[in-house]
């Protein structure tokens, strides 16, 4: 059988403590970022309440990564907030202007 997708292995950030230290080594390679690149990725998600703001990013890594933030719909998210190649530590921010809670996805 095929390996699990990165969405099947997505991590709920509400169950984690910030800052989170993790690795993409051995992770699936099933989602291509909208700003290019290919490689193992991890997907993280969190529910953002109506009117809530999400600011998310990486503080450090040891490789040339890309990261993408999306929201709404099923994984990996129907709507693009931002996709960044460089700098790797650039944070993304998104305000949920919808009338209901929305799931946001952060893909590294």
C-alpha cells in the first residue's frame, strides 16, 4: 500500500506546546508548495475562531525550506495566505474574517 499522505499525518497544534521542535526527516512528500520546491513536508493545523488572528512561522532550521500557510476546506487548505521560499524565518499572519471558526494549515 502507498505511504500515508502528509495530510493524514497532520499535527494539531492545539495539542502541542510552543515552540515546537520537530523534523521533516522521514516525513511524506505528498504536497508541493505553491511557491515551488519538493521534499519531505510536515503539515500542522489549528482552529482559528471568527475574528481571531494567527501568526505562525519557523525560528530555525538547518536546510533551505519553503513554508506555506493556507486556510479553509480540507487539508492542505483551500485558500492561500502566503508561501515563502526565503527568508525561512519569515512569519505569516492571517485574520479570520469569516463568520465561523476556520482551520488554518502551516506546511513546512
